[in-house]
C-alpha cells in the first residue's frame, strides 16, 4: 500500500512541472496586501499563504526568503510596459516619470517605500533587493534616455547625467514629503528644469 501511495505522489506531483501563473499572481497579490496593511516587520509568510490559499512550501518554492517575497511583490506592481523611445528626450523623460508617478500613487505606494527604508538596519537584504529590482531599473531607464540624447549631440559633453537622474527621481520623494501634488504640470516642469542644466547650448 505504501508503494502505491508513493507511486501516486510521483504521478500527481512530478518534478519540474511548470508553475501555475495563477498561483504566482495570487501569492504576489497577497504579499502586496499584507505588506501594505501590516508593514514588512509584521508581515508573515503564514498570513500570505492563508490569504493566497496556498501552503507555505508552495511560497518557498518560489521565494527563498521573506525579503525575496516582499521585493518580488513590490516589483510586480510595475506592470505597465516601458515607454517606447521616440528620440525626443523631453517626451521620453516625461513618459518614464509618469510611469514612476503611477507606481508611487498606488494605494500604500509611498508608505511601502517607507516600510522598506525602516528595515534598513534590521533587514538590509530587503533594501538591497528593492534597489536591485525596482530602483536600479528605473534609474537605468532614465539614464538610457539621457545617453541617447547625448549621442545625438543634444546634451553638453561632460554633463553629469548621474546627477540629472538623481534630480529627476529624488524630486518625486521631496515633493511627496512636502505634501505637494505630483501633477502632470510638475512632471513637465521638472524635466524642463533638469534639461536646462544639461542641454547643449
């Protein structure tokens, strides 16, 4: 009888079978909700499993640690496709910053960033994964737009493009902390101000 049970398990749970995208999304959605409602410190894999309707081993097959799960959940919020380049540096920067704004304006969007920063000393790998999965790709996208404009001869040779990227991204957080709206007019004015500093005269 034990042999039959073992054989049955091999048939119903073969190694290397494709993962269910529905299960993947259920886990990430549950993790996003738990992270938003409870914060990282109080978020538990047990609660995520219960909310997603799966077992803890199912989660750990996909995400090795709680930090990995949390950052994967945050990264999954970036569902919009990257804007296609137009060779218009102003329009391309605005398009990317609108994408950034949409992420920050989601429910608990900025609060989630605060939760991650609050864990910097207790769970440094969480912030490292957040930077790797969300912050760095955003910055690379903006830098690629500026590099392309530089190659076209539109920007000053030697312009500090890293500072330009930092100004574009950092202004969003500064504006939010000041309690000012992240309006479309703000986005276009920000881009114009930064480009004024790096454009070819």
